[in-house]
């Protein structure tokens, strides 16, 4: 399942993706991006993506060709960006922070 949150702030469109970026969901994101105002800077946050298939990778490459930039704060999302040679930036600006777990990164802490 894919969840997409979009937010327009200060001349940029931020798309935060969560879950599995595959098939029909990835194609819907491609449609969303092509319908956006081309004057907006496009930022795609891949931090909470758990899996990307070949279609999802093609959509990310398409977004890159449009000048999109990417946020990746997990090893999986950074690996995808590195492998596809996608430009990384810091966290996108947001009006409100989305809820995170108590450790601040959205994941359970590891206890040993």
C-alpha cells in the first residue's frame, strides 16, 4: 500500500511517499507530478518507502528528469537514490511536522 502526502510551500511541492512504491501507485504519482505547476520545485521524500519495484524506479527517474530532488533518511532510500543517481537534499520544509515516534525517527528504538 502507498500513501502520498503533498504540500505546497514557498514555491515548492513536497511529496512524501510511505509504504510500497510499486505498479499502479507509482503510475498515479507520475500522473500527479505531470499535472503540477511546472514552476514549482519538486521534492520527493522517500524516507518512509519500504519497497520500490521497477515501475517505481522508472517513475523516480522520470521525476529526476523533470528536475526533482529527493530526501532519503534511511539506508534503503539512500541506496535507491545512490543506485539511480538521484540528487539528494535535506528534509523539505513543512508547515507542520508529521507525527513521529518518541525517538524522533518514526521507527522503534533498538534495545539490547
